[in-house]
C-alpha cells in the first residue's frame, strides 16, 4: 500500500497545529520526503513513519520554510546510527546551497557519517526523478522567487495521479503537472509575486480537469483559512478541501 501523508500544511509562518508545508510519499520500497522542516524525527514519529525507511528527500526550493529541517534530520539520522545511503534531489541552485549549508555545519568532520547522494533535477518539464514499482515522480520548474519545482506523482497500481504545485504563481508548467490529476494539492498563500490565491488554484483545477482540489501552504495563526474553500469554489465546481497536518491519502 502506497500513501501520501501531509506532514505540514502552513505557509511560511507555522502555528501550534500547522507545521510548514511538507509531505511524505510512503511505499514498501522507498519513502520519499517532499521538503523537510521543523523537528523532522518528531514529526515522522507523529505520522507513524519510520525514519529508517526514508530513502529520499526532494527539496522543492531553497527557502527555510521548505528545507530548513534537512540539516537536523541528517544529524539525527547519523546520531541514530544510520548506515544506509540517503538520496537528496534538487535543482542545481538548491543543491549547491544545501551543500554549502552543510559545510557550515562542518558535516565532513562528523565521524562515520552515512553516505548521501545528491541528484540534480533538470529544469525541464515533467522531468522523471524517481521511479519505483509503486510510484513515479516527475518535476517541472514553476514560478517562485527562487528556482522551484512542483511535482506530479503517478501511483502505478491504482493509476491515481497526485499533483503538488509547490510555491508558485499560476504558470503554464503548473497546468502540465496538474493535467487530469485525481488530486491537485495547490498552494493558497494568496495572490502575490510567486504565490497563488485559492481562487487561482480553483481556476487551475478546472482548466486541467483535476478531480479534487486540496489547498495547502495557506495563512494560519488567527487567519480564518476555512473561507478559502468558498474562494476556490468560485472557480472550481469539484470537491475543494483544506489540507491539514497528518491527512493521509492511500493508494493501492
Ligand atoms: Zn518559498
């Protein structure tokens, strides 16, 4: 059974019930984190995901609310005696900075550190980055303040498709990611440079023929975010929901 777990749903400022947006794709063979923030080991425990099962981390972009947990997770895994390799994926911009960040932590001097492999994501549309018996993951560059990718995940046994916009303003490549998706998980930080509103997310869901829309990366902490579904419903007639921390989607 493969599943997708929402580990956090907030925009850049989290609150007591919403961690920054990140998620996990859990399969038999591989468990893939999509971004990594906060206290990763504690959050994985809350989600009942074994940290030893994590094989891959996809870093959508180099902003603290998406990747600041990577150094802490690497250190925690090392202290928990991990031996097996971990793969990290990102655009060149992201990988370069993550390696420099780890150099600031002087990670090369950590004794018996487990092997890490960095994989550079190409800036082409629907670039295949990972394939297992259970799912295939593709990325496309989207439109944010720094180089960023969104994802399309195909669950092979069920044939279900999940698209995740990542942080982006509405742009052509998001349409490619979301085309005919069973579930579109779209950011709703608000219409601004590099971000989208719930209404814009609804337009994309309609125009790509997505079946269900989940809003994520929305303002939390006192903001009445439940009104976002009504905003998206102005432009999308299918089901609209708010993604919440620890929501799970199961795929056979
Ligand atoms: Zn961002």
